[in-house]
């Protein structure tokens, strides 16, 4: 078995994802493929458009063999924490041969060289970084200049300074570098590959061809009732599932849907907001002040953002408040070498073979039903799983709002992985 790992959100699964999946299999010469997928809430501090089981099922219908959930404490945090959680999960299985990710750069050697310097922090690099920080440069610029000096001095890459800055400032390159950093820190045997993103930028808001960003698709679903606008940019299974869900009153979920819950939480917990992860430097005071004058989530974010607080940073901060993600809990798990469980969301027959392989190669707990969890006195397991359950429950309060009679309780205890023939 040559097992390829992918780190995904599939929000929703579109033609670009299909291209990446097929090219990744080809590049890694994979016989089997598994995806580590974010569950109810995602890396940029947003809820998933569709429930995790549906998104996982779509992925399997389009060529992934097994989809497991990335624990919530990793799934909605910064690139460094998100990437570490995903790579540590893959590495804990002791049977994954490769990981492939999309990037703007497309050259894994460039990303690997940068990652290796950042992990090993050679003396010359550290001296240069301290010099620029002492001069008053902000950390990202100081780091970029120090990297360029070290790379240029040691003839490691043929890159100009502005080219290096472009690599360091591109969303998927940032994630790719963090994936590789985690592989190095874990001394992992998993081999990294990357594929150049095609046709559309990560955050592009426009549908201009048959491959576009997930952001553009989400915006179209949010602003248009006509589903036909996305028909040519997603596989048939994605379109059919979205159409089917809407026809059954399960509407796509957006961050604005949680504004009332978030507002109440901010007001109720004002004195304790700084206990939540990424709530620091007094941002809680700005959030609290702005909540009274903001009519919606967009106004709250725009009134809070500044040069100091980017939009993505604020969205993740607000999401941490919404989910009650505690600083201490994140610190407990952010550098874990061994993830204690994987949670299966969807699989096919090859996925069954992967599960069997994992059982033989690792002692990690494989969760298919919450009621059958067998962990004993493992505080890290408990810390991770409680947020998965909380995130699902929060998400389902919105997702099931038009079908409340189908909401039996904590749905993690009632739903099973999707098996795709």
C-alpha cells in the first residue's frame, strides 16, 4: 500500500479540489488516499458550508478513499497549529507514505529549504533576525530579510528578495511551509509533495472559469438563490448534495448565522474573554465596545480590524470565543507528537483497507461511533474530544434550525460514518 495523505477543508469540494486530488495521486504514485478534513469549523474562523459527514461523503465519491476529522482545537487556528495537528495526525498512523498540498510556489524544494531554516534556526539567521527586530521592524519583515540574507549567503536558492517575500506572503505557501516544518520537527518519514494552484487565487471572490476558489462559491451561495451559477465549477456530486440539502431545508451555513449567539457570549463572558485563545493585547475591550454598535458580524469585524489585528485574526478570535476555546487547552495540545485518535467520517472499500492497515501499524483509537469510545483516563484525549463534541453541537443548532424535529440531541452520538460503494 502506498498511502497518500491530504489536508483539506472541502468547503465545498470543487473542480480545483478534484484536479489537486488526481494530480496528487499521480505525483505520489499512490494506491490509496486519505484526507484529514476540518469538521464543523474551519481554519479562517468560519463554520463549514455543509455538515462534515456530507462533505466527507462528497470527497469519497470523487476519489478519496478515507476521510477522518481534524480535531477542532487544530482545525480553526493559525497556520502553524492547524498544520501541526494535521501532520501529527498523519504521522501518528505510522503508515502514511506521502502528503501533497497545493501551493502558489509549486516547488517543494524551495518550501522545504525555507522550512528547514525556520526549524533549525542557524546561528547566522538568528543574529540577523535579532538585528532587524532591534531596528524596530515587525516580525514578518524582519524574518523575511533574515531568511533572504541567510539563503543568499549560503547559495541555497536562486531567489531575489522580492520573490522570497512573495513566497512567504502567499496563503497556501504559508500552510505548505508549516506542513514541512511539522514533518521536520516530528522527524517524520512522510514525503512532502506540492502542486501549483491553478486558475484562481485562494481568496478570489469571482467565478470566472470552471475552476474557481471555494471563497467565490461560498459568496455565490450566500448572495444568490440560483444554484445554477455554481454548476460548472463543482463536480456533479457536490451540486447534487447542495441542491438536495437545500430542498430538505438544510441551508448552507455562514459565519453571520452565529452572530446572535456570539453577541450574547461576548456580553455574558466579558470579564473572562481573555481566557479564550488569541484574545490578548486588549482586543477583548475593543470587541466588547463594538458589539453594542454593530448590527451584524461584518460590522463587528470591520470596526475591530486594524493594522494590528487582521480580518482573519479577528475572525479566528471571535470563533474561539464562540466555541469557548480556552488558552490552556490549546497550549496542552498544540505541540503534541502523538494524536490519540482519529474519527472516521466517510470511506469506501479501499478506505476499509486503510483502516485495517492503521489498526496493524498504530495503537491510535479509531472512532466510528461516539458511544463506543474506549479511552481510559487520558486527559489529552478528553481535551480534544470535548471540543469536537461542542463544535458539532453549536454547528447543528444552526444547521438544523429548519428541521429541529430531526435534532435528537448531540448528533455525534447518533450519526455514523458514510460508506460509499
